[in-house]
C-alpha cells in the first residue's frame, strides 16, 4: 500500500456502506481499489469495520440503556 496519490476522491463517506455490503455494484470496485492505494482511507476502513463488529455484539437491551 502506498500513500494517497491525491488525484482521486477519497472514499471515506462510502465506507459504512462498503463495510455493510450496501453499495451499488458500480461503487464497490472503485472503493476496493482506492483502499489498496490510500493509507488514510484504509485506516478509516479499519475503524469503520471495527465499529460495525462491536455494534453486532450489542443486543436490544444494551441499546435501550
């Protein structure tokens, strides 16, 4: 992985949908390729993925507290 090249838009806003598998097919490939080239977005992806994993550990009672 290399540093961001700066010539393409970052994908941070799409990461939630990417992690959840909710992006349109035409968005998934470009996001995946960008994550391979951009350290900043890749780090943000890890944070979003970890948050999603942690949320999956909660049950309804946890959310009502």
